[in-house]
């Protein structure tokens, strides 16, 4: 055997041993990754939403553009939360969903009274939509909206909705209703 072949086997054996030792550390490091990391988010709709809502990271910009606080922090029936919804009322009448014009911005309450943008919600009232598009639920970039019947906890007529967790990773899905990484613990009492 040549000296080169023996050396290659030794290097290969050493590399394999190092890799087997590194795997547990890589898993541990992944668990320590920041919860606000968006590196894993690659859905085209989320990228569009982030591009169109970055200016609303500051809730004062949203209020200045006509968004009004519509709900307290909405927590899930079993787990997770949505957050505080700020709605642009004139968008409730739209039948044309667009990543550029979400109906609601969703904020998580922070310690000290601040709010952090975590996602958006697209809302289309079911009555007008169903009249214009019988038996066809709305969709946006291939993502189907969910129907919320009436009566509901928001006091609205039946509506279609789609959440997009563009500013907070969601282990249950980028478009799931509830986000297990959003909490209402810091909502001020009232």
C-alpha cells in the first residue's frame, strides 16, 4: 500500500470520528437559535409580506397609516396565540387579497407595554365573496383562506381569513391560525 492511501484512510477515519462527535453539538446549537430567526422562512408570500410591512415594525407607523386596534391579545383555545390585531377598516370590503395590503397587522404585547409585529392577517367577508365566487374559497399565492363562521368571538359576520407569520417563526406552520411562539402574557390589564 502506498503511503498516500494509508494517509487518506487515516484522514477519513479522523473526519468520520469528528463528525460523529459534532452531531450532538450541532443539534444543541440549533436549539439555541433565536426564536425570531427568519432564515428558515422561504415561502414567497412571507417574503412579499415582509417587504410590504417592514415599515410597520413600529406600531406608530401603522396607526399613522390608518390601522386601528381591533382586538386585545387573542390567545388560542388550547395553545399559542395570535396577538393584538390592528385593522385597516377599508380593507374589510376588498375582494382582492394582495400581499401588499393585509387587512390586519398582528402584534405581540411586550413587557413594559410595547408591541412587536409578528404577522398579518388577510380577511375577506364571506357574504360578498361567496356571491361573487360561488363554491370557491379565496386564496393568495396558492394559500387557501379558512372560513370562520358566524357567530364568532369577534362579533363579525362569517369571513375568510389567512394568517401569515412573516415576522415570527411558527412551529405549527407559516399560515396556521395560532402561533405557539406568540404569547399574551404581557397584555396590560384593563
